[in-house]
C-alpha cells in the first residue's frame, strides 16, 4: 500500500483507508484487504465525492488523525465512515435532515466509536453548535440550491480560525439549465468573500457536474 495522504492509501489504482472499525466488518460491502496484519477498506470514487477529489489529484487533505469534523449531508454514512477512518482519533459529527437515512447512519455509528449522528437541518447551525462546539473541518455534500450559503453559514459559526472547509458542489442542484462551469465560478467568488480557496477541481467524469473546493478560514 502506498500512502497518498495520512490515513489514505492506494494500491493498483484503488483507494483504501485503514479500517478503524471491527476487523472483518463490512459496512457497505466494500473490499477488505489485509496487508502486514492491517486491514484496509476499499473506497469507491464513484460513490464518494471526497474519494473522487483524491483520484482527480487533490493536492492536500486537511483531515488529521485527531480532527474534529462537522460533516453536513451524511446520508447513510458511506463517505462519513471513511472520514472516520482518517480521523480515527478525532470525531465526526454527521448531520442529515432526512430521518430515513439517519436511521441507517445510527447503525454505522454503533460500529464506530467516533461518529455522532445528528438529525438536523444544516441551514441552522445554531441548533447543533451546542453539541459540536468549534470544529477543525467542515465537510459538506448536501445537493441543495443554497449549498454555498449553507456552507458559509456553518464555516462562519463553527469552523475554527485556520480551520478547513471542504465543499462538494452539485451544479444541477443550483440550476439545472445553467452551464455547470458558470455555476462553479460564481460559487468560487462567493466563497472567496469569506474564505481562502486553496483548491478547486472538477469531479467529472467520476461525479458528473460536481466540483470540489478546499477552503481555509482566515486566522483573524
Ligand atoms: C448526496 S447525499 C450525501 C452523500 C454522502 N455525503 C456520502 O458521500 O456518503 C446528500 C444528503 O444531504 C442531505 N441534506 C440535504 N439538505 C440538507 C440540509 N439542509 N441539512 C441536512 N442534510 C441535508 C440529504 O438528506 C442527503 O442525505
């Protein structure tokens, strides 16, 4: 296994994380591979925008082993489970407003000691800030028309100065008719009013009409 980032590995052009759950436990029918007595979980870039961003050449992954991560749009927990492997000594606050998916997320969290599911609307960080406190990383994948506003609101309220915001932006959710490139550039300008955009890349063809932004919150 070749380490791509701390906690992320690659072999034969496939991505893996070190399994921080119980040995042999498949959460999503992922491949499990054991090398030198360590178990790795296969991570599918067709299913995860973060994995797609890494495959597409993300220059840095600002999630550390001990990071406190606010994950907005956690759904059934697929990508959150890999974030929980990377931040294996940190915590992942996994927010979603759909009760049906949060039920599945609870099953994932029962098998991982560092995922805390929260049934909440990401438009209202004031509802969960008392639980999460300030975080090192805000990760967002909500596919909503006001994705950028939701992201900026959460970064403003909950991201520590010097912390990082990772945004998976779905153009079709903002406007189905407009050219995705135009939507991404408008979003980038909006983000730059409050944050430093460190990296911006397109996720096509792995994730159609999606872009991925890495932002840093100014220290003062
Ligand atoms: C594309 S899915 C996320 C997939 C997930 N990030 C992954 O990679 O495994 C988008 C999720 O965002 C959730 N969502 C959309 N708007 C939201 C909001 N305002 N607050 C919380 N969750 C939201 C939806 O319920 C849905 O589960």
